[in-house]
C-alpha cells in the first residue's frame, strides 16, 4: 500500500485457536487498523457499486433483447443458454472464488475477475455466431462470480463491521435497480441501435472500475499462514479443489436441466429426465463426501457450514431470494399476460419493486449501523415479503394500479431490509480465514435460490395453464412467446375482450400465474424461522471480533 491510503496493521502475536468459526475466535492479524479515508475511500466504494451494477444488469438486460439476438443468429433453440448460461457459470465458480480470495491477493483476484467479465462482454458483443455468443456468456458468468463475491470481500476489508451494513445496503440497492432497469435498457438499446451495445457498454465502464481499483485500493495479500506463495504447483492445484469444482458444476447443470424440463416438457418418469436426476445425485454425493474429508481445507468447511449464523443465514437467503426471483421473472409476465402491457410498460410498472428494494436496503443498513443489531431486520424482511406475496397471489385482472404498487412495495422493502443483512451476519461470526469462503457461500446460495425457484414456478404455471385450458387450446394461445402475444391471439379467437370466453381464458391464466406468487409466499414464510436462528450480535460492541485484515 502506498500514498494516503496506506493501512498499517501491527499483527497480534497472541491468537486464539480457530474454534470452527464462532464469533469469539480471534482473527489472525487482528489489530487496530486504519481504513482508507477521504476521496480514495469514496472512489473504491463507488467502483464496487458500479461493479455490482454492471454484473447485475448483465443478468436481466437480455430479457427484451433475446428475440432480436435469436433473429440475428437464427438460433431459437439456444434461448435457454442465452439466459441461464451466465448464471450457471457463476453458480459453478462462486465457491472456488471463495478459495481464491482466501489463498491469494484479494486485490489481484478482484481485478482479474473484472478483466474476465470484460473479455466475456467483448466476446458476446463481437460474436459472429450463436456458439461464440454462448461462450461469451459463460465467460461473463465466471467474471460475475468473482466480482460479486469480491465486492463484498473487499468491502469487509476496507470498512469496520459497525458501518459495513450501510454499504452492503448500497450494494443491495445497486442489484435491485439493475434488475429492473436491465430489461428497459435492453429494450431501448435494441430499438434505437444494435443489441451488441448491451455488451459493448460494459467495456469503458469496466476499464474505469479496474483503473480506480488498481490505483485507490490498498494491497491485500493473503495472510502468510494461508498464502500459496510458498507451495508447490501440485499443492496449489489441490488447494483450489478442481475435482470438487467439476463435480459441483456437473450436479448444478443436471439440476437446472431437470427443473426446467421436468413436468412440463417431459414427464418426471421420462427415461432421459430420470437419467439427468441420477447424474445429479451421482455428482452431488461425491462432492459432499469430498468436502467432509477435506476438513478445514474444503471449499465449504463443515465447521463453517454448521455454524449457527452461517447455516441460518444461508437457509434464510435460499428461501427469501427464491421468492424474490419469482417476482423478478413473473410479475412482468402478469402485467403482460393479464393486463396486456408491452414489455416496456411492464418494466416501468416494476419500478416500485426496484425503488422499494433499494430504499429498504439502504434504510436497514443505516439502522443496523446505528443500533448494532441486524437480527430484527431478517425477520421483518421475511414478514413483509410474505405479506406482499399474499397480495400478489390475490390479484385479479381488474386489480388497481395502486394495489399492484402496494404489493410490490411490501415485497421490495422486505427483500431490501433482509437480504443484505444475512451477509453481514455471516461476516460477523467468521474468523478471517473463512470470511471469503463464507461470503462466497452466501452469494452462491442467492444464485442457487433463483436457479431453483424460477424454473419450479415456470413448471407450476405451465402445468396449470395446460390443465385448465386443455393441451390443444393452451398450445395455441400460450406458445414459446408466452405472455407477449397472448392478447392478440385471444382477440383473433373471440369476438371482443368482453366476451365470456375471453374473460374465462384470462381468469384461468391469472390463476396459473397466481400459483407462482403462492410459491413465493410459501418460500418467504419458510424463511422466517431461519432468520430467528441467526445468533444475536451487536456489530458495534463486537467489532473487535470482526476486524478486517489489511496487510502490506
């Protein structure tokens, strides 16, 4: 570290042994530390915010651009890979990045992650064919995993725990804003220019972020007891658990394939689907066994996973973020299918969800910084999402705009209030050698939650539509384009929108979509007890137990 941001920490010579991750374990290198101050600190935080924003927006910006892209490549069969390829790569590499941030230089890994994401963006932007575009999305996903976890890990090392929740709230706001603005920006770009700018715009923004991080962020080498600098090549490879990464990636691919096609495209008894589920189990079980026998060297140490706050926070996130994923994907579906809104209009109507999530995250972060306690906000968040989900579940075609906005505000505020505090809870109880892995685990859980809940909701909706309307008629009005052209097709089949048949079909589809919101309500309700499991810690008085480690 150099210049005004130099952070000097005199290493503590008396360190208590690690007790498996409880909050009373003294962190190696714990000391009185000076954090980056002034303009450099502001630039670092701003860069982290922008990094979270561009990777979050990359997940949703294609929602309105995919039809144009598939037309350009003549590749409608690859649509699933366009939307899920990035998330699959991110989920598969999220936990290994936790190891990388633990064993190597945090600053170096973070800058490398940004570079990887930009390479993926460039590949997508200049892709001549669909296969190259998919490769670019996969590369983007790897970079996204490193940026997401790195942003929170860097935050943990440049801010004291007592104010960290406030900045975590800002990151949550960035994610929420990007989730809603993504489809709007994607639609605007494809309408007024070429879809390739959905990826090209990442390049100048990413270069600015990289430059700021390189010049303003203090050096962050791994603690000597964890560093791989003195290891052989073979020892280094083993440390990164390549076998575990391959097994986890294979199991996640099989799980997502099964959830996307099971029950809707194929019967659960279909041999090919059974084979996919068998491969999922055959790859997941060895991964779990491998984690067990690797002990503290595992990608996910059992001692960390069984720690009360870590287990509670991750289960809390699994269900709460699963509920949020349903809203991000199926609230626009309801606006388009039931109200007949365009993609752009449905996006604007989701602004309430975006703003309430951002406000909730920032407000909760400030209150945690002021009071020191994050536990009440976990439970409050779950209850708000449960209530908002119940309101959405009861929405009818004649629901007022005020009603839909009110439901969105409850859901958004609940997610904003609760989700980011779960990550703070994990960092508050882990010793320094496990903070990076703990942070990666929570982000992996968030990705996994959406990867599971969204296809499950899709299956529930599809099955209900085909059951109520009949396979033949449902296949005629509910095609691959889904909600986008439902009303034009119904107008072609019925005399008017006031006809009984028209209204009955809408009522059946409304009921099918309401089952998605019912799933969200159940998931949010299940998250309540896990929020209560998280142990009470005061981040103001327990700061000594959670001091970040900055080294020369």
